[in-house]
C-alpha cells in the first residue's frame, strides 16, 4: 500500500486528489489526531512524531510513504531521508508535499507568491529556500495562520469568525505586497477553507491547493521509478487509521475526503 501521513485530517485533502488520479493503488492513511496540531511544536518533537508514524506505516508493509503535511515535511522529511531511512529502511521511500508544490508553481507564470502555512513551516523558511533554488526571480511572501488548523479540526468551516480570521491573515499577507498573484495554501488542512479564501482574495490572484499538484507529481514519480511502482499493490483498497477516537474521526474525515470513512484506532506510543 502507499502510506499517507498527516498530523490529523489535512492529508485527506491530498489523498482525495491522489485517489482520483491513481484509483487502482491501495492506500493506508494515518492521522495523528491525538497530537494535532504539529504547527506550533518544536522541530525535534515534530521529527520524533513523524518518525514514529513513518516507522508504523513501514511496519504495516508500505514501500512508499507520503508525508501529506507541510509542517512534518518542513521539520522532519530531510532528516528522515538522510538519517532514518539509510539506517532502518534503506529500500523504502518517503516523499513530502513541499518540493512538488514549489516545482509546480515555478512552472507557472506567477512572479509573486504568497505562502499561507503553519508557524512551523513559515519559521523553517523552507519555501523561500525551495524557490531560491528553483527560480530566484520569484518573490516569496509568507504569512503564518496559527488559528486555522484548530478551527478546521473542530469542523468550524462555516463559523463567521473563520472568515474574519482569514480576512486578518490575507490583510497581513497583502500588506507585504499588494501585487501577489498566486496564493499557495501550504497546509494540507487549508483546502477545506478554499472557498472561504476564494471569496476574499483580490480579483486576479489564484488560490492553489496542493492535492492536485501532489497527485500529478506522484504519478510522474511512479512512472520514473518502475521498480518501486511494481512493489505497490493495486486492488483499490483504502484503509484509515487514527490515533484519537475513531468515531469522531469518521464523522469529520468524511468532510475532508468526500466519502464515508470507517477508521481504526491505533497507538504510536511504542514506536
Ligand atoms: N496539515 C498540516 C500541514 O500541512 C498542519 C497541521 C498541524 O499544524 O498539525 O502543515
């Protein structure tokens, strides 16, 4: 199976796009809902939680794990690829969501990009680094949105306060530069509020989700690595795991994933 990991529900927005594009594969989703949010936690804690989750998914037999979380991708992916994999699982692969998003944006004609993300992602400066590497002429503006993940995890998309908070964050972003032409929702939770953002961005600015981008990049990746692709089972199975009460997960997960979900409760404590 292809393993998918997020701190909570957010990765389901990515999984949904991936399943649409690559329906034949089997997927195992793990949400660490008991410990969400990761966005304001220290680098070492995010690394340790992410390593546990990746280890768990490998022990379930996943040859490939997608870290469908920007916070975990920015805080833990490099170390997992450079230290944990070579030592513990040299034949497995772990991919994140940041590089694919930056590559896809660099391929578009945008010049001024606004990154909306958790505090952890913004502090890491990883998007600035990626764009400097891919196309230094792209100007990057960043805005942390620490209140959004708790609002989304609480299922408060339609609360009027949500739009007020979005308006504050967009205001702070556009105060940095009024000509930002592309906004990346660089947190896999935020697509749940896509329409709330669309309603408020200045005319002409595009709002991008990572799901469709990651799906397309994953498809390309699997074509380039046929040996890995061969190891992935293709029976159209989907399994969902959570570290918090599974009935609560099923209820909200349906909103993120767009279809009914029946999850199982697991613990990452021994990993
Ligand atoms: N979904 C995660 C991301 O893409 C963030 C959620 C969290 O703060 O735990 O960054």
